[in-house]
C-alpha cells in the first residue's frame, strides 16, 4: 500500500473456483485503502493466502460477499472460529460483514450448526445486508462501497470500492452478462471480472473472455483483470478470446498477484 494509505492496493488471493488446485485458491480478493483491509469473498485457501500476502485475519476490518456459494464463503466459519480464539493476538476493531439480501438468515443457519464456536463478543461483529434488487451505496469513514445486482443467484451483487482519492476498483463476483455491472464499472481504474470458462464452453450464470471484454469496453475501464478460472482455462488462449472485444490493458489473474491502482502488477 502507498505510504499515505490514500491509494488502493489490490491482491488477488484466489483466482480459481471450487475445483481444487495447487496453483489457484478459490475466490478471494484483498483491497487495502486508507489503512483499512477489506476482504472480498473467502473461498477455500483464503486465510493461508492472506498470510502469504503479509496480512492476518485480525487486520481484516470488512468482509464483502458477492453471493453464498461455498467457493466464495467456505472460509467464513474458520475465519470466525480463528478470530474467537486468537491465542494472545486479537482483533483491535470490530469486524463488519457486508453481503446481499438473505445474509442474516445465512449467518443464523451457520450458527445453528456451529453455535458459540463462531459467535464473537458483543459489539465485535456487525452484519450489513445490501439491497440485492437495486443499486445501493454505503459510505464508511475511509472508503465508499457501491453495489448492484448481477445475474447469478438472487442474492448476487457486484461491488465498487472507492478510496478518498477517487480511485476505484470493481469486483464482479459471479455473473452472466449484466447491464447493471457495465453501469457500476463505468470508468473504473481496475475491473476484476470473472471469466470462468473459454468462449466455446460458456455456461449460463458465468462469463467468458469475450463477454467480459465487451462489458469492460462498454464501461470504459482503465484495466481489466480476468479471474475465477476453471482448470480448462489454463489450456485456452483466454487473452486472445478477450481481445475480440477489448483492446485496453489486460491481465489474467494469478494467486498473490498485486496491483497498485494506476501502476502495473508485480
């Protein structure tokens, strides 16, 4: 992160899917801005990747969930369990979890299974449901989050995070082609967009490279990062397929790839 903490720093923690892989953990992205660390989704492997990226779960102030599929939420339970038993470490500020409609019921369901194992002390956990039916915006002290419904599940939302300098990152979550997402991503500095399968294998509810590229072009984003790759993507020319519809800066995500918004990835 920049020395001032005013910029946006992005680390791809997981660029894969539900399919086990030694190279790609399931979906997760870390965004740092204004001294805050924000986690977007927490699929299997997230906590280990956080450590590899130089962060701990106790530094995460906010978790944002795009939807409730296990490859996006599976490490919520171990995250809360580990937070509850810090072995002398500990959380210095409350944890806020933000997701679409139905998350409160989702969390209560987890508590019916795990009980007090995942209950944090009073005041240490705040749950926020964004509107999963229309555009929503929440302003926090050091950043602003906007969300919009996308085409995957009824609770599915994409997020746009903006820092104090006006720099912005959009995280699509899982989605099919979405006019809402095009609108949300307008002019974004970085667009992290799922592209689960090559064009020839496109599946309903997901994007392929040419469709992701089309949305990025229409939105006029400054850089596109494709992610959420099933193993077959590693044997396809995903960049060439995206270039059918998008001519701007393009990156194929890998785990632990880091971006300083406005510069090149490491």
